[in-house]
């Protein structure tokens, strides 16, 4: 678990990286994405069976852990939302900066969930 001192304000503690824990966390931080989560979970499990590999499921867990990390941490979520709002700016320099910031937020969240 992370602490408030680690990243500033957090809406909830970092969940375990299990489907049930991630779903419970998402229901708190971004309930509007629950259907999307279920659809991508179904797809990941179908691919796992087809490919006879757990890699699609592992990828699914990491991607949702990353997205929940962004949503639960106010510092990351505000940076993410601001960068997204500037991606299609008329000024190419602003759009490029927004893309870099978006990438930085995604990288930071992934590092956090990978430990």
C-alpha cells in the first residue's frame, strides 16, 4: 500500500492486483468505466484461452492497475486530465507538450504499480 506522504492525496489505497480488487477500486474511483473493464477482461480471458498463455490476463491486470493508479491519485489525475484537454490544441507546441505530459503520467503510474 502507498501512503499519503508518497504521492500527495489519494482517494483510496492502491488495490491488490487481482480482478476483484481492481473492480472494487474502479467502482469507487471511476464507476463509469466498469462496463469497459468487464469487456476488456472478457477479451483478455478469451485470448488467454486461445493463445494458451496468461500474458493477455497479466497485461489486462497491469493496464487496469495503471488506470486506477491515475484515478486514485489526485496529482496524477489532474495532470492526466489537463494533458488530455490540450492534446488537440491549435498550437502544435502545446499539443506536443500535452502528449509528453500524458506519456509521463502513464509511465509514472505504471512504475508505481509495478513496484
